[in-house]
C-alpha cells in the first residue's frame, strides 16, 4: 500500500489500533494453540495465523451497527467487536464464561448485541444469512451493511452462489469476501477451479470485484471501506478476494505436510504483523520500542483472560439446555 495514500486516507489512531488488534489476535490464538497441544481443548482449533489483517481490517472499516457473519478464521473481528480474550478462552474450554456458556468448545460463537452472527462449521452457509440480514436492512430502510465471507474452497458451494445471486439481483447492502489462502484443507487452488483469481466468479452475477492484499491491513481496510460505502449508498454488493496464505494446517491437528516448504518460507516474509510494523515505521508512527510494548501488552491481556477462563465454572445440569431451544419467554415479540 502506498505510504502517501495511507497517511492521507487512514487516521494515525486507526492504524495504531489495527496494529494492536493484529498483535492481540496473534497472542490469543498462540495461547489457544498451546492449550490444544496440552490436551485441554477437545474441539478443533482453526487459527488465522498469517491472515490476521483480513478480519482486523474489515471489522475496523465497519460501523458499530453493521453486522458480521464470520467464519472460522475471523478471530480479529470478534476482538474488534469487543469480545475479550477471557471470553474466547472460556469458550474454547467449554466454560460458563464463554459466549455460549459452555455449550461449545470451539469458535462457534456469536453475539447479536455486538453485531456478530453465530455460525457453524459448514463454510459459506453464513453468506445467505448475511444476505438475509442485508435484505432486512433494505426493507426497513436502515443505513446498515452486512459483511460475510468464506475460504477459497467455500466459493464452490451452492450456498455461496445462491447468496451472490440474491444479493446482486436485489442490490443488497452486503459485502462478500473470499479469504484465498491457497488451500481448501489439503486441496490447492489449481485443483479446485479453472480460474486463477477467485474474484472472477463475481462476473457471473454482474457484481463488481476487487483483489486485495490480504496481508496488508491498510489495503484491506481501504478496500472494505470503499465496498461498504457503496453498499450503504444503495449501489449493491461487492466481492473482495483477499490474497493470503494459510501458514498452519487447516486446523491444529493437521501438520500440512502437503504444502511445499518453500511456499511457506516465501509467505513468511509477508507476515501481516511485519508488514504493519514496516508501514508504521515508514510513517513515523512506531518503532521497535513501541512494537515491543504492544506485544507485551497483548500477552498480558491474554494472561488475564486465561485467569478469567480458569476461574470460570463448567456448566451444570439444566444450564446446558438453556437457550438451546426457543421457548415463548425467550422469543422477542
């Protein structure tokens, strides 16, 4: 991203805040990974390591009353929306202090009060949900936007295409994205589709698309801001392809031996935290001392979150059934 463009179009405070969330995401997911390797997390662990700029960038570009229908590599968006490390760790440990109050030991969580729609494992199923939310915004004439995405593999599913078609036909205030991290589990992009760029799929729906450097948080932020402004103005949806690389396996139980080491080595130099630090240094917004300070701050916040999660009790008896099924007293009029 051009330094002059960034300095002109992004406030210093916003850049520094996004750097903080990049670091917090990395520190939190590193701790979650460690807990998994200790055998304390029985569900799967899917991290955004090396891709943190995407969720941090898009969530920072949205307004507080916009909604996000995330998928499993969007931890940064949860943190930007106010989820604490303690809540997240408690969620993974199946404790009452997590958003699902111990009903799940994974990243399947959400909170409509914070504009985060809960999700399940099936990738791309969040996109029709986001389209539905956007349709509601349009019917109500609300100046709100929905944001949702999936991985490159998820763009081959039917729900992805149905959401794209509906949003385009109805000119819904929604932004869709693809986190193109090169692999759908162990299947490389060239074996998934006969196109080089996933963004080409937007053309089938008459939808504008843009390729974005998914490791550059400033590039992500500005591209999302353009797409969000377009959606909010009633000009319909946009499809963004974030180019990045999955630096771990599909999940922490996957050693990713199928990924060439030289490919990972090449992408290691493009780490989003390194890129952000280089940008902040060039702009005169930060130096090594500042970066170390933020790192230590986020580690401490994760330590505090770990203490909260450890002290949070496991759910008991009937508590595990509360909120699972809608009842008359739980349904809003």
